[in-house]
């Protein structure tokens, strides 16, 4: 048996222990063979670690090839520019955030971090390309800093999609960038501990929210929303989040936005197949489990826009057929209308048929 981060679990692994969620509800039983959906769903439920059987994982890894889609993307000039800026920013952000935590950052440092983050996407005219680029960058290990940049960029796009004005978009981006600063203040031994975390240690990890809030409170020039996002980004609209268990009307609206960006990045960073990401599987988990946890207006806008990105893409269906997405169903975003040869299939009318992968 070994303990792994949920986002590093691979489909095909076997659970070595029952998994319990919020309120000690049994989520998955020992012996379950994990699917991509199970893994996304565990991430969604804030289950950070699971215990799996040691055997069986390697075969799964080696049978997965790389995606043509990713290969094509990585050869584009746009991607090369993006990843270069992304890498530069990663180092700078680490320095900047360490200064923040050391209580010796000033407004100039914060502006510099923001400008650099905005610069990563400055040449990209729409959110769609940004998501493509971020999917390409997913090979990185999920250091706190890469995660911060990703969440920041996703917040930027989501803010545009929900119709916020320029100032609000800027603020949303900043909220995303600093939401996890408290993680840096958590002892490394706890964050990277290979064995089982005790309840006390897990509670320590959860304090990154309050720690982050306290760190940012030392800076008068930072907007209150940025501080509240550090505190509230793990709160969920149904009250199942932490640290305070706040419900929907008590959670700051920027924190609701960061919560979506945060969990989307965690889910899409999962190495479920160590290969291509299938956003439709992620969207399905949101449809099944996300609507009580996240602000429905934000989440619907978010999922629809992401799915729209893939219109005209070739996809593999769960019955092995290949087809092309022709239209997104507004009422069931994970189940679009797909053309397979001469046949047009409305997946929303076929309960057992879904998109297995983007080709
Ligand atoms: Fe967090």
C-alpha cells in the first residue's frame, strides 16, 4: 500500500483503504478500481490523499501514449512564447511571494508580480487559447507557484466571461495570484510528507487559509478582496468548506470565483492518464457534484465557455467511435452533439455514451 496525492493517482489503481469525505460519509470503498471520473470527483471533494495498492499502477502508466493534440500545440510559436514567459514568471513569483511572507514586500513588488502575470497572456486575444496553453503546461509538477499562476490566469478569463469590468478583472486576477500564499508558510515536512498524514497534520495544511489571510493583512495597499480570497477560497456554497464552513451569501464573490479556478486547475492537473486531458470528463463531475458547492451562475458560464472551445474538435466516444463535436448542449454541457460519419448523435439523449477523449 502507498499513499499518493489524489491528483497524482492514475486510473486503474486500486484503492487500498475506504475513502471518507465531509461528515465522514463513505465515498469510495476499498478495492475500487479508480477511473478518471473517480479521481476528478475525489479532488472535487477536497480529498487530497488516497491509499492505493502498489501493484497495478505501472502498467497503466506505460499504456498511455502522448496526445497528438498536445504535440501539435507544443509546436506552435504561440505556445513557445507562452511557456517562455510562464517560466520566467515562475521564478520571479517565487521570489516575490517569499518577500511577501517575509513581511518585506512593497506595492512595487506586488505590481511587478501582477504585471508579469498579465504579460503571460498579453498576446493571447481570447480565453480559449489560454486554456489550450495551460493544458500544454500541465507537465509541470504542481508547485504552489505554478498553481498560483494557473489560478490567476483562469480567474482572469472567468472574470471576462462573467462580464466583469476591467478593474474587476484585474482584481480577480490578483485574487487568484495570491490565494495560496499561506501554503508557503506551512512547514515543508508536512506538505511533502510521504507517509500517512495525521488528522493534526491535515488540520495544519488547512490553516494555509487563515495564515494567508494574516500574511496579507500586513499590507494596507492590498485590496480587502485579495485578503478575503486567501481566507475563503476553500469555502463552499453548501457550507462544506473550510476554515469557517460559510454558506453562499457569506462568501465573497471573488472567493467563489477563485474556488472554481482553484478546483479546475487541481482537476486538470491530475495525472489521470498521464496523457491528454479530457475536459468533458471534468465538466461531467462538475455537473454531477458541483452545482451546490459553487456559485451556479459562475459555474455554468465557466463550463459552457470551456466546452465551446472544443466545437469542431475530433473526439473519441466511449463506444470506440470517432466523431466531431458540432454543437454544445446548453443544458448538459458535458454531452454535446457529435457527428460520427453520416450520423449525428445527441449525447444528452444517450445516457451510456460520453466523450472518452479529445483527439
Ligand atoms: Fe488553497
